C-alpha cells in the first residue's frame, strides 16, 4: 500500500505542503512541551537533592521569545491557509463547467455538451474544471483525495469546486458526509483523459442535443417563454403580455435587484430567481413572477440555466 496518495491536481502539492508544515510545527511544539515535562519530572524527582520550595526565577527574555515565535508560526500558518483557501475557491474564468447532482446514493453528472453520467466524471487533463453541485435530498460531500479537494453538497443551493487535473488516470470519488444507509456505496471515479481521448469520449457519448438545447425545450414547457418573450428573448412588451427582464446576455452580468443590491447573474442567482423570485427581483419590475419551487427538478433547473446562459445579444433565442 502506498503511504502517500498521488498528487493529481495543480493545487494538490500546495495543500500537501501546508499540511506537512502544520504537522511538523505542531510536532515541534508538542515535543518541546512534553520534552520539558519529562526533563523536569526527572530533574526535580523526589530525592534529587534540589530545593523544590525555592522561588523560580522569571526570565522575561525567554518568555517573550517563546510567545512571539509561536505567534508568528501559527499566524503564518493561518495566512498561508487562508490564501490557499481563497484561491482554491475562486475558479478561473475560463473553467469548463460541469454540473453534479447528488442524491441518495449516487452522483449524477451533466456535461455542457449534453453527455450524462452516473458515478463517474470524465474530464480533459490540464484544463480547469468547475463543478457546480447540488443535492436532491440530504447533505452529501464531493471528495477526491488525489486532487485534495472536498466540499459539502447541499440541497437547495449551488456549491462550486474547481480543479485542474494534470495527469491522465482514474481517481476515486467519495461521498464524505454520512448520508444514510447507502453512504458507503456512494462512490465513483474521476477519469482524467488526454485531449484526443477526451474528444473521442465526448463523441461516443453524444446525447444528440446539448444541455442548453434540452433547456430550451423545458423553457417552453414550463411556460417561461410566455413572459420572457415568445422566443426566449424577453423584455419585449410586444412579444408578451407581461413585462419581464430580458434574458439575452444576462449570464455573468451585474443586476440591480429591488432591495438596492447589485448582484452578479450566476448560476445561483438564476436558480434563486426561478425558485424564490421575490428575494431577487430585478429593480423596476413588478412582482409577478411565480415561484417554481417544488415544480422543477434539479436536472431540469440545470438545463434551463444552461439555456439562459447560452442566450447572448447576438444569439438571443
Ligand atoms: Cu452522500
């Protein structure tokens, strides 16, 4: 058995360095404290001849040095860890987005091209991948030890995680949050492929329509197009009876909402608009959007969001 897991992602060595530093510094402090305990146990033992009643002499220099040294060491670890954490949770803008839906007890994965998988994620090597994850039931946790990443997957919201896997290979995916009797079986694999084989995999698993195309059908079926324009363009009073915000070019842009905040229209914002419209209503629009909570499943939501994302001013439907 290997003692050390392979470091298969770009951030894995950094995480390992931090953990090793934390363990070494902690061991050094531990060794000092317990070493002194053992030393004094022996030195001041009964019958050692030393007068144990004598008042100890205080050394300010030693006490200050010890306090400052540990403060610097542990504060340094905190800054190091915080910096790493911030970078680990800020996906690069060009990351490829893959959707993950957790449910008791499986991982369902949807690719932008329409490819679907269960308990497996195929990704190209060397490219940043952003996972947008949600749960259909309880709290799960997406964990890939070889990539040194893990994050809770919560029902009712999107959590994101990103990685860039350098080495082609197959790596274990675990659920690391006790999620019911089948928890131990909620495992899968991340298959990292070189670009040509990934391309081949995409073609072999072609679903016939992209996620956005599937979303367009749902957009019509759920009646979204009734207000947001006859062809999904929106914002056009002549095309619909109700005035609704335009969707073309919405994704990634800033939106002024009714309570005065300015938010970025990301996956989470669009999801909230569909399920909890009154909390995120666009300023100057009346609260006529009905909530679709409980009516649209997670997989359909993801497809609809992919469709809205695909709408640009140049390609408005
Ligand atoms: Cu789970």
